[in-house]
C-alpha cells in the first residue's frame, strides 16, 4: 500500500512516511525563521546586524571586495547586501570606489573607523551566532546545512538553495 496525500503527484511516498514528523520539521523551520528574524531585529536596535558585522569582518580581515563578492561569501542574493552596504557607508565605516577598468563595478573598503571597532562589532553581533554551533561536530553541521539546502532547493521554498 502506498501513502499519497491529496494533491500529491511526486510518486509513491516511502513506507516509513510519517506525517507527524513532517509537520514537526515544518514547525521547526517556521520557529527558526521567526527566531532568526526576532534576533536580527533586536540586533538592529542594539547595534549592528549580523550582515553588517559579516561585511565589516570581511573587509577588515580580507581587504577590499565588491558587493557581488560579499554576497557570494555570505551566501545571500546580491540585492540583500545593498542596504547593509548603504548603512555602513552612512555610518562612515566603508567607502566605495569605481573600478578603473569597469565603470559598472564598485569596490568597497573598510575605513580606519571600521578597523577600530571591528573586534567589538564581532563580539556583539557575530560571536553569539557562532556560539550556537560551537559544540556541534563538523559532520553534524555539514548534515544540518545539507538538510537546509535540500529544503531551500525544493519548489515549495522557491528553489533557492
């Protein structure tokens, strides 16, 4: 006997299909998303968001980068880097310069002020997030990331792995 919920057109479900486990996974995804959004909002009120901290960290630690470089490094869409870059520029923590060979390309640089506060921003915004995973093994974290990438790659979640 195969299990096929109404509207299911992806072939028969495996014999060990457990709808309650699926609902648990979906609930956990929703809760993680909501908790992440809440945490980001609180960080914005208290200081720097994790994206702002990541951009500062990258520019201070690795040198100049383009917005596209940062987006690829952060595993986000380029458009989501734009408000972060704008905010850091408004705060005087990064500067932009046009590429000498390609006028469409911009390079971002950390200012001396960014270098001065980089360690504190990392402590405030990055370290709490990293601490969540500090007792996870590399294998556990790899499996976790692979599972999330599979979910995000699905048509239901927009195919955005």
